[in-house]
C-alpha cells in the first residue's frame, strides 16, 4: 500500500511522483513495482493505476538473515547474521508449488460442448414475478421452448432486448462460490471467482468450483475480472478461472487482495509477468470492459473490501460486495457513506446486496468492541492465553496486539495461514503486528506462560489445524495446560458444530478455561444485519433490486425487506439464470416483457477438486460412488474361469452322459474296460473359481463372503464356453449384488475381475472334482471337492433357465452409473476380454 503522501500525489496530478513513491514503499519488502503501459483513458474517465507486484525475494534472509538456519532465502545466513536461534523457522512465507499451471485443471475445461450463452432474445420468457418459484418465475408453465409457441408470439415478432444483464454462476441459493457475469451490449465482466467448501456428502472433496468450462467456452465475451475482496469464497477459484479466460483479460483488485492473489497464482504457476493483474484504489474510476468502474470502501471481516459501481449508457449498477457498517473500525478505514449517498442521488438502475444476515435483527458489533472484550479477558488471566480465529481476520489482530501491549505479553503465531495473511497485510501497509516481533512457534515452550499470547488456527476444528491437534494431544507445537485460557474468537460455520464441540470437549477435559459465550463478546460478524441492510436500501433507493450471497430463504427475505423499503421491482433468481433489466421511464415499466425478465438459463456443471490434481465433474471424481462405498461398502471378486467341460471322449464320439453310461455298463457287464481317447475340451458351460473380499462391511465372520462366492460361481456356470470376460464380470456382479442384498440388505459397490485359467492336468482334476459333487457315477464317495471355508462345489447342471435378462449396469459408459466391473474405467484392451 502506498504511503498517504504517495496517495495524495495522484490526486494532485503527479503520477510520476506516485510511481517513485511506490518504488520507495516496496524498497524494503524484496518486491519490485512495475508500471504497465496501457492506452490512454477517455477524458471522462480517471486513469486506473496499473501496477504489478513482482516478487524478487520472498524471505527476510534475502536482506539481512532470519531467525535460524534456512539459507539466504529465509534463514539466518544472509550477508549479515540475523537473530539465529538454532531451531530456525526457515522462511515461514515460502511458496508451496501446487501445479505447473495446467496439471491442477484436470477435466474442468473439457466440457464446453452444448453450453449456449443464455442471452438470446428468442429465449426470453414472461416477466419475472416475485410470487413465482423457483427463481422468481414459473419455470413449469413457461420455459425457453415457449418462445416458439404461436400463442406466445408478440405483434411483429419483436421482443425487447434488456440493456443490462446479470448471470450468476454461483453464490445464489448457497453460501460461497460467488461468481457472476455482469454485462451490457453483449460485453461482460466477471465479478469475483470464489469457491465453496464441501458438505458431508462430498467425501474426499476439498473445493467446490463454478463451471469454468462455461467461462472457457465464452471467454471472448469476458473482458475483465473484478474482485471485491480476498476471502476464499471470492478468490479461491482463480487458479481454475484464469486458465479458462483469454491471457489478455485483466484482473482488478485492491492492494491487499492482490497480494493474496499473487501468492495463489505463483503457487499454481499462473502469475507470469504479472502484467494482467492490476491494483485499484478506493474511490478511483477505471475502465473495465463496457463499464466505467468505481470501487467504494466498505467494512468487512478482512481488509481492503469494496463495493463496485458499474456505469454504462444504460444506467448504473451497484454491487455492495460483502459488507457491514462498522462505526468504529480498528484500522480507521470507515464505511464510505458519502460515496454511497452520492451514488444514490445519481440514481441506481440495479442494486445487488449481500443477504447473509438478513434474518438477524439489529446491527453488527464493531471490531472496537471486540478489541475491548479481548483486552478485558487477557488482563484478567494470569496464565497463558490461546486465541483462535479466522486466519483472514486481520482486524482481530488489532485486539490481540492491544491486549499483548497492555499485559506485557509476547505474541506467537501457530499456523501457516496466519503468517500468510499477516505477510500480505505487511506488504499492503495494513499489518497491526510486525512479523519480525513474533515468537517462533518452536520456541513457545521457552517463554514464560504468563508472558505469552498464542494465536492459532483451528476455529472450525479442521483435523490438521494446530488447535484441533492440541485438543487431542497430537500437536508438536502446543501442549495444553490447566491454567491456559482459550479464547474462541470466531463463529461455528453451519455444518461444523459437532466437530467444533467435539474439539472443545477435548480441550475442556485437559483443563483449560474456555471463553466462547455470546456474552464474552469475542466475535463479530462481517455481514450486515437487518437494520444495516435497510439503511443502505433507503440510502440508494434503486429502481430494481436483486438479493445475492445467501441461501434461497435469505434471498426471499431480503427481497421482502426491499419491498418494505419502497423498492417496487425486485425478484429472486438462481444460479445459471440470466436476468435482463431495462431502466424505468418516468418511474414506470415499459417494454413487452417488463423491466426484469428471464432471458434464458445456462447449462452449468459444478466442478470439484480433491485438494490435489484431481479436478472435474462429480462423475469424474466419482463422488456418488465414494458415498456409496462409504455407506454400503465394497466387494471385490477375483473370478478365474475355464471354458468347456473336460471329460473323457468315447469311441463313438457320444456326449458326456453317453460316455459315462458306457463306462458304467462295461463295468456292470464284467467286460474289459473300453480303451478311452485322451481327454479333450468340448463345447458346454463354463466353470469358475472365485476369491471374494470386502471392505467397510459386516461379513458375519466370513459366512457372507462364502455365500457371495457361492453365488458368483453359480452365476458363471450358466454361461456357455467362450463367453467374453466382460460378460462374465457383468453376470457375476449382478449375482453377487443380488446375493448381498438378500443376505445383509446392503447394496455395495461390486468390482469383478475375471480372467481365464489354464487347463493343465491339475486344473482338469479340480474341474472333475467340482463336477463330481453328488454324482455317484463319477465319484463313488459323492464328496467332490470342498473349499477352504467349507463350501462344497456343486454338480454341473446342463441347462440353466435363470439367466438374468436386461440387467441394468451400475455405471454405463456414457453416464454417471456403470457396471459392477467399473465401466470404462476398468476396460481392458486384450481381445479375449472384449
């Protein structure tokens, strides 16, 4: 962040001085400030400073050494000896490469076919009505196909094309994954690129992403990317969004937010020379695509947040971003009421606002109040203080710093994400704590507990977070003691309540005192409560209102609040629904379809990432299959099959029964035995030998597995010799699935791997024994062969009429389901299998 003196230079027409000041600001951070040339702005537009921050040195050791051994990139062996302490941290801000720029994309960019852009005029439907559902219109009565209905044609075949268009790709009807297209004249900008965290049904998934293949398909329409702030639900999908767009598409964000974006892009090898990433200042006007943009400061739970004003010939659009009104912000950066009031007087055609806390009455608590509460708790405790919070909440660290100064304590950070956000704040000039003053995490045991405050991650009881590990005694850095005080300065995110309470119970069992009551006043929401939402609605008084950022029930309640505040035209839509807005004329609606109507609906696919290089659709990552295996279990069958029946060939070439009968008759007649021909393989049915195992299932001490093996082998016996291995697997899987359902009422995933056995003499004896069970003609004892688990092999049946017909596989080759052998994922290339 530029110094105040530097900022004043740009307002006095001295951009060269600003650039010099910028260089001076970055001189001590190991970063280089680069000015990027661009075409001159129009006379009516104020130039946007286009800066790229290029890292030339990530660690303090590159300058004067760090704490402990780590080399010049961050340790204690710089040109000047640093404060080495033996057990050095190396560089706590080092980057961790996660991709080469492409490997993390998986299949996310491959699904571009059959995804039309939903702004075609002929796709328009009836006016949006608030009472229609879902999404504010009667989707069952009128759909895109109704435009071709003769009864719905308008005089002259003319339908108004709305000049303002909004297409949400995420964030409506859900919390997170905020991403939307805002456009006019068939030109669009992308507003935010966030991710969403998975729920309990998406096992093994770490990130839920918007449909980047849709963005890739229509990247020629997207002229800029605008980021409102640095939370993961607004920037987390950028590593997948940036490769989907044109390489020249610029990305605009505030300085602190750009520091977070820079780090993320470098981790995924997408930063390049940084020329496309442009820093903006609050109150600055700059061109982006078809709009003249202005960023207006708002207060939130992370620094450098802004609402955005889109100006174009059709009207003015306001998007508030995530916001609240903090009357006494700890960093002195106030909610810009004057700017919002000025925009309200200019006139707002369409307003979109955060709906997260519309059900909460009153107003949010100021961070200054949280600061005072934290100081009170720290000053009243003599032992060690451990506080946990959201890592991105830099404002909360002002309270930690004030409490540490008042009590004479030192501060230690335990958790990589905390240092990441603090370093970004330092580079932006917003850090309340100097990272150099922190006690290394490895040395907290060497500090007097009454002189230490530990700030740690794990407010949501993430399994690998330090507080969660300490609660269960597995952290190597934190050991809880009975005289500790744990300050829970966060909120339990819906869905995490059981996990957080389990962690808190474990902490309480170890003795520390816990402060997490509402009365303790240790947390404040970053989203506006109902009274604040009402205030901004009355301040802007828009012609049209669209609630965003919230569950569907929140959106409907926010729409109702807007109507109570005098907004006549408002509605609720869902993800993928393109809404068109036409400005009012003399305060009245006009046009064939009204002033808010649905232009169409995009075919969107939610994308997923497993935390590594696995990215794609739910089918690609087998999410349904993961859940089925977790709840129903899995059975694996190894099936060795043999073609034909091995039997003695008689002199007259009769069938098997005839040969046996002849031998029997010869013995009864007392004549010499007939000379037989060598054993040959002839036509008939298959014989199989199965091995069965399972996971995550009750096996009844092995009895169920024996039952399933019996079912698998019986199923193979109905197939004629020469059947393909794929047919063997399908038949066997169907039989095992049916047997398992009857035995334990479970529907496990079935994997069958079939292969042909060799008919050597040992195998021939095995087949003869299997065939002889219960057949006194072939085996006088009638015992046949018995398996290791006690299963007796059955006599061969010549005719089978119970073969299943038209069995539907679990996973087909062209859909999300497939056969028990695993569909195309398990297809082999050898001809005998096919």
